[in-house]
C-alpha cells in the first residue's frame, strides 16, 4: 500500500479551525491563517506586516508586549497565556471578544518567531454566564420558597395557638360554670362533664404539640436559645434520650433567617437521631461570636459510614435540606461519623446576612 506524503506544516496551519498567528521579535505579524481571518475580520494581506497590537484592545497592549518579551527571554518553547484568565481580542470592527491562547517560540540562528494559538471562547463564556444566572435564579427561588414556607408555618402555628387554643380555653371555663350550675348534680351529668374536660385537655396537648412542631411560638417570641432549650427538653422527655445542652448566643441579636435556619438544623438533627442513631446521649452546643454561629449536634449512637451518607444524600431530604438552608446563608456543614461511633453534625453560619 502506498502512503501519501504528510501535508506540509503550512498546509496544516492554513486548514486549522483555530486561529494561529505568528509574530517576529518586533511583534510584527508574519503569518495569519484563514481561521484568524474569520475571527479577527482582517484578511491575511491586511494583517501581515502590521503590529500584533491591532488584535489587542489598547488597554492590554503594554502588558501583552511585556509578556511576549519576557517569554522570549525565558527561552521556553511553549506556555499557556493568561494563566487561566480569559484574554481579550480585538476584531477589525472594534468588537472585543474573550479568548484562550497559548504561545510557542521557534528560534533560528538570527531570529525568534512566536506562534500564538487562539480559541474564541465567547460561546463558552455565554454558556457559563447563563449557567451562573440560572444557578443564581435557583438559589433565589429556593430562598424565597423556604421563606414562604416558614411564613406559612408561622401563620398556621399562630392560628392554632391563638385561635383554636383560645376557644378551647373558653370552652373549659364554660364547662366549669355549667358544672357549678347543674341542679343537684346528677352523677351521670358530672361524669359527662369530666369526660369532656379530659377530651379538651388532650386536644389542648395535641394542639400545642402540632403548633410547636410547625414552628415554636417561642422562636419568634423568646428567641433561639429558649426555642432550642425547649426543643432539647421536649426531645429528651418524648424519647427518653439523655441530652446535654450548651447555649451561648453572644452579644449580637440574631436575624430571623439565622435563628430559623439554626433551629431547623437542630430539629432535623434530633429527628435523625430518633430515626437512625439508637443513641443514649445527645449533645447540642450552640455558640455565637460577633461574626458567626456554630451549632454542633452530636450523638453516641450507631453512626454510619461516610460512603452511606454520600449515597443517601441525593435520595433523602433531611441532610440535603440542611445543606441547602446553610448554603443560602453562605455557611458550612460538616458531618463526622464512623460505624458505632455516633455522628457529629457541625454547622457554621456567618452573621452578616442579606435578608431575603
Ligand atoms: N444521627 C445519625 N446516626 C446514624 N445515621 C444517620 C444519622 N443521621 C443521618 N443518618 C443517616 O443519613 C441518612 C440521610 O439522612 P437524611 O436526614 O438526609 O435522610 P432521612 O432521615 O433518612 O430522611 P428524611 O430526613 O428525608 O425524612 C439517613 O438515612 C441515615 O442513614
Ligand atoms: Mg432526616
């Protein structure tokens, strides 16, 4: 079989789909391939002999010339230009565009030539920008959703607590009066009244629990420390797990957003301990300085492997929700766990937050 000879180097350069430009040591263009013509809108005829400056926006010319000189002096044969930052090119019509470039040099006994290999990254930057915009939009949306959900819970909790709770209280009082005014108090009538009183009492307890689970009124009225203390003591008495708590929220007044986030994180961590840990002891530590709050919830339960956590994360909502809430506050979440060595969740949120 007969092999055709390899195409000469110049043919390869001429047919390359990316712009390739060669300049001499005085920074004059000596080679300008068709792809460069297409991108820069100069013909090779116009470009060859001109300074490479015509392809660079004026504000970058000085720096660019210094870079080329330095590169020539290093004697290195090639290098990426711009070290990861996009460079800017200038078209004949005055339009600027972002590009990536690498440079290589060839030395003859008398001359140095630098070839610059370019890639127009306008499209990639547009895609990056669209991606960033859509991520920002998602963050804004989920922020708004979380905010909306909290508002709704707060509203329902208030209604339950203030409205139905008041009615139940009034009903109990009415019942007391009715009981007092019953003639000669027949035994079965007072039996009914007693049964009704028990029913009202248990409705009251359920109502309080539902309202507090939705959003403890305490969080809005008395603040995060009281709400967290209530959460822990309720947890301990409901599930019989020994709990230790340290709270010091420092000198600053916490915003509703930060308080709600830390409260929800603690709530989910405790729910997880009930569901998964089989623990006998829990430690909750909330500590704030002037600049940040750190919340640690640690148990001595069965723990798990980091691999299991990673595989559970996309399917489960609890830890994912924690991450999302904390991310919205520019905070960090770290989880340390080993089988039979419990799980330690640590959340740090900075205190200077934009409100949603
Ligand atoms: N304290 C813990 N001890 C042991 N394993 C835990 C603990 N907390 C979480 N896990 C493990 O991590 C997994 C993910 O927790 P996550 O809260 O995201 O989901 P979930 O509690 O299973 O479900 P959801 O919270 O969505 O109702 C759990 O399924 C569990 O296997
Ligand atoms: Mg969970």
